[in-house]
C-alpha cells in the first residue's frame, strides 16, 4: 500500500530523471536496480548508462569505482531509497575517497518498489541526506519541490563532489521501460562508449 505522505509529493520520478539527464553530453550514469533503471531508460537508453540488474545496494560503489577510474568524467548515480538504505556503508567509502566528479541522486518515494511497495525507513523519518552529511559529503541537499530540483540538478551536474541529493518523489506505479538485460552486452557497450 502506498503511504499518503509520498502520494502528496509534487515531484514525479520520470520527470525528475528526464531533467537530470537533459543535455547530458558524456555524463556517465549508473542506475540503481528497478525503477531508477527504468526511469533512466525512459529518459533515453544510452551507451553511457549502466543499469544495475539485481545488485541492490551496490550502485554508489559502482559509481565510486567509475569516478576513480575516470577522473575527468562526471559520474551520476541515480538510485532509489531502498537501494541506498541497503548500501549505507558506501556513503562513508565515497566520502573518504572524495572524488570530485561523483554525484548521487536518490529518488526517495519512501517505498520498496520492487517487492510490493512496502514503506522504507525514510517513510518513518530516516534522513538520507543527513547520513551523507555525517559521512562527510561536502555538498548535500534534499529536493521536495520544483525550485529545490533546479538547484539540485545544478549541483549534481556541476558542483565539486562528492555530491548527494535526496529527491522526494511521488510513489507511483509507472509503465516499464526496461534497459537491455544482458550483463555482458551492457558491460561491452559501456566500455566501448568510454573509449570513444
């Protein structure tokens, strides 16, 4: 069951992701499993998208590795609150490594979308941005409305990182926009795109 509070959030996840990825140029995007990967794909499948199929909690660590390996490229992790809650330790590791090109956007609808829309701990007040701040992220924020989102997009795309934003979005069930499912294909196309 979808909680009433998250139904009241004005921001919608697909619109948020489309805005995050508009005019993306050579932005490297790691998409957390499930809905974030579908949202990134709905905004336009791209050779520089790396969706996480079945690796819950791992998106920030993959983004961190990519940011360290490609220091001249901006890396944006787009993930959900469930994935972030499972991988909280990655915030400390990312902050300690401090790559200036890493940005993390958490689409927080306060629900586990993959397992039946059970509420996550953020529905009970767990503060992901506060956790990122405590871990040592120098740029953190939370977006709840369009005006907040504009500042978030600017920071996520441009501010020296690591950057972390929790973006409160409406809990809603949306049509699937599945990225390719073949892990080898995804790896190869991403690797080839990096070399271009």
